């Protein structure tokens, strides 16, 4: 409650001559600048794209130009980058997507790989192995890691099966 009072006091002390900038018709763009960055590599660096579909923690969402600024945590899933004439799908293990007010989208991912690089048979084999470890009598740490692997492999299996 004290925090609310502090915010209310600060709002009353804020300068009243702040100008609100509004976007005009000339500023409207039909493309969004995408930066998709991994700790070891940049996959896109301010590339102009038409749309980006992400697997946000709150649900799947599509991001177009002039999208409302937001920060979205990513769950394991597909990031689809739609450019004029083609699209690319990447499997992302997790991270954050930040939509900036100036038609910029930054995706910071832990790991990403093109969807076509995955084999459904290998995914199923690794999923079965992780399920054995999670159900086994190993340490609690091993079981927790196996549960994380299961989540990622299930999301990957779904993505590859439906491509």
C-alpha cells in the first residue's frame, strides 16, 4: 500500500507540461525490424520482416508492424519469421521477445535451430530416454532436468509433426 502512495505522490509532482507525441500517417510502416539473437550468434539483425509469430508463455501470438510495445517470455516452441514471399521457422528453447515502440522486435533466445534440422525419430528417442530418467530412482536434480527435457522434446515433437 505504501508503494501506491509513493507512486501517487510522484505522479502529482510530475511536470504538467509534458507533450504527448502522436504517430501520424506518414510514420506508419508495414514492416517490423527483427533482431533474433542467441548468446553465441545473431540470426537476424534489424532485418525488415512482415510478421513474426512467437510461442509466448501466455499463448501463441503474431507480431506485425505498429504492435503495442510489450515484453513476452517465450516457452519452448516455434518462432516463424514471415518475409515477403517466404517464411522461416526456428525452434526456440526459451527466452524473451521485446516489442519496442519504433517498429522493432528483439528476440533474445537461449538456443534456436531451423525446424528442418530436426529428426522426428531422434526426438522420440530422446523423449523416451528423458521420461525414463524422470520416472526412475535417480537424484531429484536429475529428475528435474529430465522434466525440463520432456517439456522441450514434447514441444519440439509437436512443432516437427505439424510443419
